[in-house]
């Protein structure tokens, strides 16, 4: 099953529509997960992401239920997916706090890369909450774990969240800067969800996070930053931070240019 699963995961990265890849993964994993829990631990995060992207959050939550059943509800893989399936409200805690409590050296996880992914997600939660110092510390912890465990690809998971966080911090990570730069260089060479099919369309500097994709879809409409902030129950400063990151990744100078580039790349 392992080789078949890896082939399906490779297809999901290469195919911008990925419907056939998802159907293959669904059949393969649901039929064999009980007998091959380690393979499930390998593919549970990309499977969850792919399901959420194509079939919505409700179906992604069903993936979480299967992971809980096979790997254990107290496994870090299950706790991590629950934090993604039930994200905390702005200013809230919920699954994010449970993830923080679970992401310890004694964590019951099937793969070391899951621990790295957990700290990347925790850094993203802190970033969303405008706790930049906390986000920096959590990202540094993820980097040190990734360097120790040699699992750089964890930064490409969760919609490229780790790469996105690194892209705004590289150059001020101290002794981790070299490692962070290597991750960014390799991420630019890897197949990404924002590269649409054949053709000369350039890759993004870094993938857009889920929140950035949500806010990107607001840009074609005539709304102020304050309007967008009220709609999403966040502060205007948070919206401005996300917009700066979106412009940087799209290599756009303003909102109109960002919309044009996003439409050309199939992001809108």
C-alpha cells in the first residue's frame, strides 16, 4: 500500500484539479488504513488538505474521524487535524490550546514530521492573533525540530503555511537563517498547488495560506480594509498584514494588480 499511496500523493501535487488523485486516495486509504496505520500517518495531512480543498470542511472532518479511529484520538496526528478542522475563533483557544498541550517531546506521534507540523500550525495561530513574538518563537522551535529530525518538507504541508511564515522572517532568524533559506529554495523547486498545469506561469514566491486565500477572494469587490476586517471579525491591522503578504507573494504593487495576477494564475 505504501508505494501506491506515495504515487497517489505525487499525483495530487502534480494535477491542479486533483479530483482523480483524491478519489484514488479515498479508495486506497479507506480500504487499507486499519492494516497500515503508519502509511495513514504519512499521508493523513495531505489527504485532509486535499479533501478540504475539493469537498469542503465537513468531508475533511470525516478524514479526522478515521485518523482518530486508526491512530488514536490522543495521537498528535489526530489532535493536529482536529485543530485544522475546528480552527479557533479570533481571540479564542479551543483546539489550538489542545494542540499546544499535546505538542511536547513526549507526544504520542507516529512521525516526527507531525511534531514539526504542529509547531508550524501553532505559529500560524499566533500570527493570526497578532502575537508576533510568540509566532517567532514557535516557528523557531519548528525549525530546530525540522533540522534535528531532517523533515524539511513539513514546511510545505498545511497549504505551505511554514514556507509562508518563513518568507516574512528569513534574514532575522539568527543561526537558523541558513536552514530557513534552504527550505525556501527547495520549496520553490517543489510542485505546488498554486502552479496551474502546463505553461510558463511562474510559481509564487511562497504558497498562500488558507486565510490569505480567503482574503484574496475579497479583493475584487469594492471594500475598504475596515469592511473586510468587520466581515471576518479581525482587526484592520491583521487584514493589512495579510494583504502585504499576498502582494509580496504575488509580486504585486497594489490591490488591482494583485487581482489581475491572481486571475491569471487561476487563484480567483
